[in-house]
């Protein structure tokens, strides 16, 4: 998606350790115009796939997922990290290693909102090692929901998550696929 | 806002301890059609107020804030709870007591995205004790940004936050103001 690639080149920032900061337009601070285009593109890619629910994970997936939900006209569900007092009842759960924070999170969604009959598009801002996406797929399988596929804003294609998950037969569409990044700010797309 | 009040009456659930669960349409699972209406209503209420930025706090404020940003056509910034590795640089910070989780969080936003010249609408899903809203107002004041006001989806008007913050001269618009709730499921709006 040219609009997103151009924005990454213009406003993205590369930090040591292979970190791409896009917090001026995609997470932390979000540009609704760009996110509208992103949601529309996911909808175009998955048209006719019967998607009736968007699933993401807090916090930075929520923005792109909301705009996907708007484009599809379907509910948006976000997995919570760890249990909170206000989440009573029963949950589907999964374990996700966070490479960002170096902790294992339990992620959970209410059984009320995910089950057989749901055909889910999983949306997230980044795909790198694929830990979050693995966890969200697990939630769907545990719930008996079908995974239509994943809609990713930015994939670090030089990290193993995307290939591993595609090799399981799961459709993954990434709007910007980064082939390589250099510490001097150079970014090459696939 | 009649649409929201009706939805609360239809799909909200009262739990012991004065907890109102709206996780089927407002947080956890979100209804984009309802959120579009909510964003549009905030935009109508604050028309002509010069709002150029929406500020909220992760995670459940992000949905309503995104749709407010879409209606206003301005960026949406969410405060993060505690520091993460990917947030380098300098931040405005504030301390917020979470009555939901019984912990104190440091909330932070990047100084790059909030400063003098910003005229901020603070958006959140709930207003009860007002701790989160206090913290977000503090971030704005620290940054030298102006607070145009707050746009709240649901205010528990029987808790002290709304009155305390309005008495500081800050405009607070709540789309559904709950006067009282009873454990048998009765909800009375202001």
C-alpha cells in the first residue's frame, strides 16, 4: 500500500536494535485519514471472505482494528492482556511472549464475543516474530471460530513471524512489508 | 445521547459493586456504528472550539477517541501506562490511581506530540472518580496545551469525578449520565 510506505519513509524513525518507530501516525499518535485508508484496504483485500468480526490486541492494534471494523461494518473485539476486575465470567485465553517488554502476557477475550459461527479477520499494527498473531489465532481456534486471515499494517519481513504463519496455511496480508532496515535510516520494501 | 442510553439499557449489565459492564458494544467489543455516532456527537458539541488533537488513555479510550478523531479530522494521541522500551525520548508524565486495578500507573505521552499550540479534546469511555481525566488534564497543562474540554461516553454522575472537574472550570460533556444504578439492573439517567 503506497500511502503507508510513503508515510513510513517520510515519518518513520529507525532506532538501534531494529526498532521502527511509527508513533507519530500509526500508534501512540494516530492519523485517522491514514487509518481510514488502511481499514478500507483490508476490506478490499478480504472482500467476499465472510468476515463478521475484527479481532486485535490492546493497545496499539485497536486503532487500525476500529477502522477495519468501520469498513467491514462489523464488531471489533480486542484481546486484553492479563485479567482485570471488570472482566467477569469466562474467557478464551492464550499465552503471548512480548519481545517489546520481555514478559509473558496472558491474553483473553470473553467467550460471549468469540465462538463458532464467527469468521475473524485479525488486525494488528506490526508483525515481526508473530507472537501476538499466534496468540490471537489460538484464541480463535480455541473458540471454534474460523480465521479468515490477518491484516497487518507493517510486516518486518526479515523476521520469522510472517513466513511461519503463512506456512500454516493462514492468509496474511501486510500493507507494508519491510525487506531490510539499516541504522542510517534506509528502508527497503519487499 | 438517546442512542447510547438505549444501548446501555438494552445491552449493559450491572454487576455488584456499582460496576456497569458495556463490554459488548463500547469496550472489549466495540460497535463501529455506535462509535461513529459518538464521535459525531463530540464533534457537534465542540464545534467551533478549535480542537486540533484528541487525547485519550489506553486501552478502552482508544476506540471512542479514534472515531472522535475521524469526525474532527485531527490526530488521536493515547497516553500509555508505564514506560515501554519502544518509547524512547522525552515524555510528559502524570500519576493516575486505577480504581479498577488498585494500582498507581504512570501515564505518559511523547513531548513530540503534545505542546503549546495544541487545543485538546480529552475523550474517554467512562468518568467516575475522575482519576484518569485528572491525569490527562495534568499532561496537557504540563505540556502547555489548552484543554478545550472532555468528551465522555458514560458518566457515573453519582461518583465525584464529573462535579470536581467541572468545578475547576473545565468543560465536561458526557453523552450518557447515570444518576443511579441498582443491583437488580435498574438504571436511571440524569
